[in-house]
C-alpha cells in the first residue's frame, strides 16, 4: 500500500508546470484558432499527458494536483482569450455571431468562468484516472518486488 498521505504538500512547481498548458492553449486558440473538433482532442491529449507525467513522477496526491492545475489552466486559457479578444475572434470566426454586441467586460465571466469550469472538470476526471492508476500500481508494487 502507498506510504503517501493526504497531508503531504502539493508539489507547486509541478502544478505550475502542468498549468502552463493553459497559457499555451490560450495563445493557440487566440492567435491561431483551432477548429471545433481539434480543440477538444488537444485538451484530452494534454490531460492524458498530465496523467503520464504525474504517474512517472510518483506524485503523491495526483487528484489534488490535477484539480488545482486544471482550475489554473482554465483561468489562464480564458484570461488570455479575453485579453486577446480581437485576435481570438479573427482566428475563431465561428464564435463571432454568438458574442456580437457584447462588451469585453460582459464576456469575462463567460470566457474565464467556462475555462475554470472545464479545467476543474477535466482535472477531476483525469485526476481520478491518475489516482486510480497510482493506487493500483502502489497496491501491486510489493508483489512485483517479491517476484510474484
């Protein structure tokens, strides 16, 4: 069984590294634009890579790490998109009609709120996967060490 406890501090450097995904995706979506089928796929791939990284580094609190990083990621993505709104609309004309006539201030809760919500949701889902895999690996570690 794992020797890690919920009292162990989060590795904030790892949280920050994972959260950089939000800055990358915010810039990508605002400056380049991603077609609707591509963006969700990139998010799934990014969070899947998080699971691999968290497991490879034996993160003692994978769920908490990924939920916190997911929330920050969403905050960064939404904030960058709203900060670069003219570029975002030019790169993503499919959304221009939905937000026509609104001020930037009116759109902040939508962009940032949606980003945080989705980041937390993805953090929970993929964090639970990482947590389950971590526990499974920890539970089987003694048998592997004994050669069973």
